[in-house]
């Protein structure tokens, strides 16, 4: 572990990251590649936890916008994250890793309840731990769930995987002159209303002095490079 910059991290993946080129659901090739990257990080000596969104299946806010009750929509979104977590657990175990899924809502026939001390024990034993169902409450995104769990387990870093290589002053896909930030403070992110995560998640990280790194997960080997201290993407600190 001497060449690693972090002891324990939490990686937040969007549900859309699992789709690959598909329009819906999970691309087996993509989830296998992501699982391999996570295992490489674990094998290097990092204790690693995951939170995966559910946007590839259901998104509560989108369902509510279509007329569904918001609480019901968010509950469906929580169940979608459990589906993705189980899929990732399967991919990890097929590659030989030990993994546990812990849910913020009771669903005992398929995974464990989230208990903080048990989660930390799984990590200490080298198990890749996947936190599902967000915070277990409606109106909170999986970004907030990731920030909360990272703080609870004492993570040294929260990693947010996106489709772009950091935070820009404007959409780099629309503006060729978009400028990427190497570093920002949480106050700057909140004041500028940067939407890469929701404000509640930023505030949680800021108040707990938890650093956040936003990066593009599509580059092979990028996760391990970050864990070894390379400055990739955008870092946000208190």
C-alpha cells in the first residue's frame, strides 16, 4: 500500500454508466470492465465501496415529472439501484472477488441491511461493498447517498465517475472553448450552481471535509492512477 495515496474510498457510478451503447438496462461488457477496474483497485490494497444510481432503469424525479407520485417514483428508483448493485456483485464475484450488497431499505432475501459497523468490517476484510437504495428516503439522490455513506465509513476520498474528464465552466460538448477546472472549493461549486452533483451532496462533503474527485471512468486504468495520487479530473475540497 506504500504507493497508494488513499486507504479507503467510495466510488459513485451512475446507472447510465452501465448501459454502454444500449438504450436501457445493463451492458454485460461494460459492467465486466468496471468490475475489473474495481478489483484492480482492491488488489492494490485500497478498501473500496460503491454506490450505483438507477437511472438506466428508473429515475424517481423523471417519473414524478410524468405525473407519478414523487415518493412512489423515488421508491421505484431505490429498487432500481438494488438491481444494479446485485448485477455489479455478480460481475465482481464472477471475476473472483468477494462482495457484499447492503441496502438502506429492508430487502433481506436478496441482500443485507445497511449497518455502518458491519459495512466497515466488510471493507476491512477486503470485501467490495456496494451500498444500494440511496439513503432509504425519498427526495434524496444517490449522490447524497454516496456522500453520506462515504462520511459514515470514514472514506479518504469520494470519487464521482462521469462521462467527461472533470468539471468545466460550460458544457464541453457544446462549446469548444470550455475550460476545465483542476481544483475547486465546495463553496465555489455551490455558488456557481455546478450541477455535476446535487447541492445536498456537496454540502455534506464540505461540512465533513471530505475531498471529492470528478473524473471520466471510460479511460482504462484511470481509477488505479487516481488512487496512486495522479491528478486526474477535478478535485473539490473544503
